[in-house]
C-alpha cells in the first residue's frame, strides 16, 4: 500500500509541476507586448531591459549609459519615459549628440535625459484625462524639475511641447514596463 501511495504522490507532484510550468509559459506568452525598433517590449521587464533591444533607440541607450542613469531606470520607479528615436536625435543640429556624450557635458546630458521622464506611470489614457482636466493642455513636472506640456492632436494622438516650444509627437504609446511606461516620440525635448 505504501508503494502505491508513493507512486500516486509522485504522479500528483509531477502533474502539479507540469501544470505550473504550463501556467508560467502561458503567462509569458500572454504578456501584451508592443514591438519597438523591431523587438518585442515585455511588460515584465524594466525600462532598460527593454530599451536595449530596440534598434530605434540605440542613441538614447548610449546617452543613458553615458549619463549614468542605467541604475535609476532599472529601479522600481514608476517612471513615464518619453523616448526619442534615433531619427529624433538625428534632427538635432550636427555635433549636438556627440557633444552631449562627452564626459565634461555629463550634467547637461543628465538634464536633457531627465527632462524626458515624469514620475509615475502615466498611460495614454491618464495623459488624455490630464489634458481634458487641464482644458486642452496638461502641464507635467519632469524629473529634471522643469515642465512639459501635453496636448491632444486628434483622436488618440498626443503631442509634447518642451520649454523651447518644440513639439514632439507620440508615435507609439503605452509600451508598458515593469517599472513604468514608455511613449516613443519623434523629437528630442530640450529644457
């Protein structure tokens, strides 16, 4: 009788383990990913773990590394990041990116990058509500300590205006992360 019990217990344990493995696999497969820069962005990963896989954000990732902000953006957050693409950085005057990446310009680089980050997890729905509550404009304080202005630019479309008056369009919204959310933008914001 004890052999039979051991056999049944082993079969039950095996079935439970197999079920748990299938559940974990199904959970990973059911994660709502968004493709950015040719790579899936997983909501279970943090901002840095996802950003390093986007071919459209290599300049941003290099800048974050040069500024020493990797640990911060891997932290618990939550953060809302307005992430400019490589094309957005290419629109800056010639030599700007190279100049910002120099060690002696680290403080300026940190200011520019943190101007793209707002504390909290603000999805497009949250941003649209803030715009509505602000009667057409939402003023948000960035981690850099300066404001950006969010406006609706048509159904489901958002723009961000920086302190210089330059306007960035959100091209991909709601790229959910374990420690926040990324909104891809087409222009670098400048404080």
